[in-house]
C-alpha cells in the first residue's frame, strides 16, 4: 500500500494478510482454499486467542477509535466492519486484560461515554469479511453490505495494539464525542468513506 491509503482502497487483503488470518485456524490451508473457491464469502468462526484477539464495538464509536489511533496514536492493526459493528484486531491477551483495565481505571459503563466493549479471546471466534487477495475491493464490498475491511491485513506479521493502546483510543474517542456533542455547526459532516489512514506509520 502507499503511504497514504484512502479507506476506500483499504479493503484489499494481500496474500500475506490472508495467510496471517488463516493461521488462526486449525487448518490454514483448507481455509485459504475455501477463500479461493468463494472469494466473496466471509469465513465463519475464525478462532481468537492465539494469533489475535478482537475488540468488538459499535461502528460509529469504532470509527472514532480508529481516528484516535491514526491521528494521535501509533496506528492500528487490521480493522473491519461487520453487521453494524467494528472489529478491531488486537494483540492476544487483550480480551482478558482490557475489561480489567476498564474497571480498574473506572472507565467501564456509559458514565464516561464508552459503550460496552465486547472482547473476543481464547475460546471465542469471529466472522471476517471477504479476504481473497485477487478479488477487487468493489466486488468484496458489494457482496455483503455492511461487511468490509477498513484496514485490511497486508503482512504475515502485523502490529497489533495491546489493551493499554485500545483503552487509550476508547477514552479519547469518548472525550471527542462528548466535545462534539456540545458544538453546533452549520456545515454537513464529512464523508466518512473519504478517511485516509497512513499505513506507513503502523508499527
């Protein structure tokens, strides 16, 4: 990818990224073969806990978290939208540690504007959008509305945020939302699909 990649081009999963995703399963070769035969189909029940954990948040709040990660933070690992939710891929162990940090820092609950964060770790599984690297982004996006990559896997060893980084993004996203709520603007909101993430900054 280029150093400044429009979000509308970030659906494309590279062969290396697909290999990384498939490595989470018990039979990686079978998973890759399935994707090759059904390029527009998501795979169901991709296990979490070993290769990655997933933090599952409401889509709008998740976009705010991504903005914080890319504008003020270290960037993010892969991220996807699926059925009105955002899946933020995180380092293994995040699903166990993040709820503890939320409680310890007293950020849990809606008092501070952070919605419930669903954490998928060991023993859980998630559905990911279409991943076949040869499939054009437009085809994968149109195959199943609401299921697409925002930051697609593009390497066999992606950097994944840990629980502290995810907490940092959630807290700042909540603060940004609270600040925006008290402003009155005569201008229409910007097109979210035009968001650009600088993937060269990803660790």
